[in-house]
C-alpha cells in the first residue's frame, strides 16, 4: 500500500512539472528593470532616457520595448519603441528616449513580441522639473556618499539632484539637454563608451556645465574624460593650504592636508584658484557654449567634506559661468514653431478665387438657363429631370478630377533648421522642424537617416485648420535611425515634427577684435568697438548675413557666396546703456521681465525680441506679425516664416541679449543639413536654415583708465525673500517687507587688475525722493554695509553712489553683492534698473 501511494505521488509530481518544462522550453520569460529619467525626474517636452534592463529566462523571442499612451497615460502624446532580439538566457540593456507633458506622474514600459502581445511591463514614478528650476546629476562610487548640489540654484527657485552611475549616461546628447550640471567625482570613467563620450562632449558644447574632481582617485575619475578637461592630470601631491578655495567661495580660510591632482593646463584654461606654489586647484575652460571645471581635490575627503563653505564653492562655480545668448535654450514656444513650419512660401493650399467663381458660374449657368433654353428649343423641357442629374454628375466628376490634378501626387516637406557652430568645437548642433503637407489622405513613414532624433510636435493650441494631429497615431521607432512609422495625414493637412542632431561643423568662420577707443574731447568716457572678417568656405550661399555683438548688430552689404570674405567694423553701445546679462541660473518665465520697451540708439524695441529684430532686419520685423496672416507674396510669407521660427527659440530675457564678449555671424541658406526620407509618396522640399556662427574673438585690453559698464557683468539672485520670486535688477517690482540679494560678476575678460571706483546706480523710474535701503556685502568683514545713494538731479529718476578704494566690496573676480530691502513704510517699489560699474585699469 505504501509503495502504491509513493508511486502515485511521484507520478503526480512528474505530471505537474510537465507544463513548467514546456514553458521553459517553448515560451519566453521576459522580465524588465527600469531606470526612468534622472531618478524619476524629467522636464516637460524635453527628451529623457529610459534605461531598460531585459532578462529572458525562456525561449528566443524578438520584439520591442515600448511606451504607448494607452498604457503609459495621455501625458505621453505618442508611442516610442526600440526593437530588441532576446535569445534564450540573454541579458540586455537598452535606452529608450521619450518626452512627456508636465502632468506625467508615471511611465510604464512594456515588452511586446512581434505579434503585439505584452510579455512583461514595468512602471516607474515621474516628477516634472520646472523650467526655472535646476537639475544636477552627480556620478560617484565613493563610499562616503554623494556630493549635495541642491543648494546650487537661483534665489526663490528649487534645485533637484539625481545620482547616477556610468551605465546611466545616455549615448545621445539630446537626452542630457534637461540637465544643468554633471559632476564626476571619485568614479571610474574608463568604461565610458565612445558614444557616451561623444554625447558628453556634444552636451557641453550646447551649453552644459561639466565638473570633474581629482583627489586620491584622480586617475580613474579622469580616465574617460581627459579630452574635455582644462587640466590634464598626470600625478598627485599633498597640500594643506587651501585658502584660495575659501576665497573663491567667499567663505574665508580653508586649511587641512589633502591630496590634489596635478597636471598640464590646456592652452585656453583659466585658473580660478591655486596654491601658494601656483599649482592649480580649480581650472576652467569653455567648449562651445558650455564650460568644464576641474577641481583638483576630492570634495568628499577632508577638509572639504565637513567644510561649511562647500555649498558656496559650488554656487560660485555655477553662477560665474559665461552668459549664453538668447538662442541657447532650444524650443521654448512649440506653437510658434509649428506655425512657422506650416507657412509654405509661394504655395497656396486653396485654389484662386476667380477660377473657382468662374467654375461655379459655369455650373449654375449650365444646369439653369442654358439647360432650359436648349430643352425649350427642342420642346423637351420634361427631359430636365434627366439632364440636370447628368450635368451634376459630370461637374462633380470634373471638379474631382481638377482638384485631384491641382493637388498632384507629390507631398511637400517644409523644413526649418538652426545650425550653431563654434570655433573650438569640430561639431555643430542642429535643431530642426519638419512639416509634411499631404496631397491626399494616405499613410507615411518619415525617417531621419543620419541618426537625428525625431518626434511629433505636441501643440497646445491647434491654430492652423490645416494642421494634422499625428501624435497619438505615431510610433517613433528608435534604432540607428529614428523614424515616425505608418502615420496617416489627410489631404491638404500638415503633420509637424521636430528633430535634432549634431553634424560636422560647416566651413563658415571668422575673426573679430574687440578694442577700447578712448574718450574724445566731447565724451566723458570711451567706448568699445569691434572689427573683423567672415569667410564662407562652404558650398552654400549665406543670404542676409548679420554680425551680432554686445548691444549692436550690423547687416553686411551682400550675401556670402562660396569662397567670399567680407570685413566689418562697428561701435558697440556706449557703456551704461545695456543691462547686465542674467546668469545661466536665471530663467525667466514672466513676460513682464522682458517685454518692456528699451531704448537703444534711439530705437524703440520690443526688448524680448531684440535679437530677432537684429537678425530679421529692423525694417522687416513686426511685433504685430503674430496676430496677422502670412501675407500674399512669397517674400512676405518667407519673412513671416522666419520671424515665427526665430521666436520659437529666441527670447532676450531681462532686457539683455546676453552676448557678452561673443561676436556672431547670423545668415540664412536654403539647404536642410539633416537627411530626410519619406515613404508613401514622392516629395519635394521647401527648406530654410539659419546659421549662427561664433567667431574667434581677440580682446585688446586698453592701457589706460577704463569703465567696465553693466553690459560686461552677469547677475544672479542669491536670495529672494517674499512672494515676488522673479525679482531682478531690471523691472523689479517689490512689495513691502520683501528683500532681494543680487550678485554681479564681471565677464572673465572684464576683470580689472586694479579697481579704483565702484559705482552703484539705481533707477526707480520716479522722481520721488524717499530713501531706498541699499546694502553692499563687505567681503573682508563678512557683513552688509549700508550705503547712501547721492540725491537725484532734477528731472531724473537715477540715484548713484561712487565708492573709492572699494577693495573690501570686491570678491573673487571683482564680484559685487547688493541687497535691496523694501521697508514696510515705503509701500510698493518699482525699480527699473540696478546696475554696477567698475572704474580702473587692466
């Protein structure tokens, strides 16, 4: 009996194992692990990476990793997918790049097989980072923990931090666009792939801030980043006197023995802090629009680890970055971008009115009077019941045939792009728009064959009745090339997409020299001027070329044909007439900070679009364009298209073009630099491309006394106390009890060797004589000093104070901090401008 029971149990066990064995042998068993965004953080409408780790413990399977709106939520406006082959027992890691709306709270990733069956899914929470907030990413393997960068932010706003490892770094620079700062400390960067290294280099060139540290683990930390560093480490030493780091942070002395990395400075490197033996502690250089800082010590080792000034050091490194021009923010107005690509100069989507009226008149005449006259003449009026339907059918067929032939069989692809290039970077950044006008309802597949990223534009307002909404029906398939697969566009409708990539730098270049002209007999101060030349060695003609510099622009006399060289010279705006540029930490979302009228050379401008006006031409620019039709002629429509395009990514916040000491060439061509393919119809292209070329600049410092005006400073709000979180040193509106602290830092090439006078100017826009408390930070006493502004002159709203021998008020690089406090008795306070000037010698 016992043997029989045991035998039955064995048989039952074997039977129960059969399905499991069959599953293991014949079915895939997929599992997913997901790292979403930057530890769950993302920015609205900007690419962010999903790192998906896939395991297959079953049979071979081919499929794709997918994020789709019906499962991930309507915050994802279309489907994103990447194909993956998973042999039995395999383990793979893939990146999927997606975008989402601000209200996304979760992302759900699925693995679909080729039949569309979901084999596995994984969800991660998401949190949107606002445009004006900072996002920092720290990479470290230190046992002591991570560096805290959450104090690096503009006053009144927030900063967020993500902690990554090397494998989290994406292989496309666009997936890092949302990140403000990347910090590598005590981590082995040797495993960085070539694609990751290129993505980091491209991200820096586009305006990123990279910080790399040394210390004991200097060799491993620099291993994969050497080509980007301002100091190429090749050894180490010990140092106990770190006072220059304390001075850089404005935090006093710093003592304690630690290991510092030593090496060779790059040719363009600038030393921000050094030991008494002139060994660099902080070195900096710029690449394109971005900046790379090398900190020779380990911030997680003593004495920095417990140093109370460490947060101030991070803030100073970030707040003193060079200003970025108004086109450095990528697309900020998606609706205007869509409007621009939907304007097709010279192409009319509707038939002309006169032929249409003639066709209708002939139709009415034929089925009415002519039909009656003919039938009446042959005395067969009762045939009208037959002839009228026949004529209606004939005219309907004729109308369809004429309309079909007028639309043709060829789709029109409208393409707009901006190409940014820099003299110290071999690659150029391209951001583009693609609009597809369909002659009839059909399915299309749009592919960027050069590896560019591609996505539908998620418009917030459907302003154009001919715009097609393709978001929910589009699958953005990602492999070596991105493509929008099998989406439908109705006849005469336009589907819009955005794209971005990097290309080899176009062979368009130039040189410029900034020099100071001393004051003449009828002038109180001198002024800066610029001269130089531009060369076009490319195969494209650059039309409407314009030179852009600090507070000024100059349209060149003729187009730049291939092989052309043109020279230029122009004065820059006199000192004191242009406000300081906002720091990269400052991002205005309040239009009142930037749209008030500002007078330059007696020109009335809409200040937030001064750069657009400079590029388009003052005579062609129109602030009313955004509420009018594109115009009747192809030329008017092209201007309309260009201005709308520029306004989608150019904004001069806080009345500043933020060009600093940069000099740029802006000009247009008719060739799209990114490669496009379309399946579904033959197509013709309508291209407009803007080239923004930074010139090599030499600054000739004056030998005598010089005034460093407000236009040669950057500013950042160290602190904002009160409800007004967007207060600035221009157009500030402060309520009773509110307080704002502003830090002004001269541009690197405007740091005087000797400052004889510090001038502080306050323009309140009113002749009222009440006193406004103004305080200046005393770096030596580490305290605020109250200063009294000189009484206003008659009929002026400006108060001014000049401080002689101002050494105590000058921090590192002659930085000045000013605090405004609105007393309860003053009431509402409007400040048109708070400005700082230096007088002295280089």
